[in-house]
C-alpha cells in the first residue's frame, strides 16, 4: 500500500480527499494536516510514501519549501496547480514530484500519487518537452564560462585602461598599437562582457 499524508488548509477539502483516497485499497492515509508545524513534524515522523500538498494558498507554498529542506527525498504531489506552463515549471523547480491541476479529476489524482510513489512523473508530452528545455537551459547556464574567461590576453590588458576612462587613442599609445586596433579590442571587450558603456567595465570587475 502507498502511505499518503494529506496537507491542506481547508477542512472540507482535506477530509474529502482523505475519504476518497481511503476508499482506494492501494492507499493508506496516515494523516490529514492543516497546520504548518504539525505538517512538518508529521512528514518527519510518519514517513509517508507520498505527501499530497494543496498549493492553493501562500502558506502551503511555505510548507513545500520547508518540507524539501527537512525531507528532501520525500515525493510531494501538488494539488490545485494552475495549468500555466511557467507555474508548473516553478513548482517542479521548487521540488514537486508530480502535480494535479485545478481541473484535475480523482483519476488524475490517483495516477499522480501512484507514479510519484514509483519515482515517475505524470505530465503531458508538451509539459515534458518544456521541462526538458528548461533543464537544458539550466545546464547550459552552469556550463558557460564567466564573461572574463572569454577575454584574450590583449583584451585583459584593455580592461584596466577602460577602468581608468582612457580614450581609444590613449589606450593605443599605452599599448603601442594602432587606434583602429584599440577600437576593435574595446568593442570586443564590451561585447564579451555584455555591457554597452565603457564605464560599466569597471563595475563588473572581471579580473
């Protein structure tokens, strides 16, 4: 049997979920909690296989954060999640193992809990694609070198001169290069550091 802990602020909703799930032989409802502190204690002491968390209020979003802090590996299925792509992605990033939208049925709920208990995610192909793209974007962001690492040795020499507010001509004189060459180097530095003004280079302090 799948041991389920229900956390929901509205009593009627909470008791209704408990009654419906208790009728399913596959589930054992080990608790139905409303209070934040009691919910955290119950999750730690009862060791449910899955937590059902109603996300209709801001308080339960705080519970999600605190649950992931104390029992990070416990699967949590969010209830009443808005069917907006960004909202679902945000919930997944917060640590949900599954979700049921506000228009979801009892069958959707049962499927989400069963799959969360097995370490699976129940979502549409479109949502799966969105989550994969989000994962790829996060991976690319971690793998990208810092802006300063992309500067050449000559461009690194340009940076402190820009911090001194020197003109292209003054930079060329200091480095013994042509003004046009200095101008090209300055342009490359600004582009690689993703700034538009020379004065912003010092603010970034890439060295």
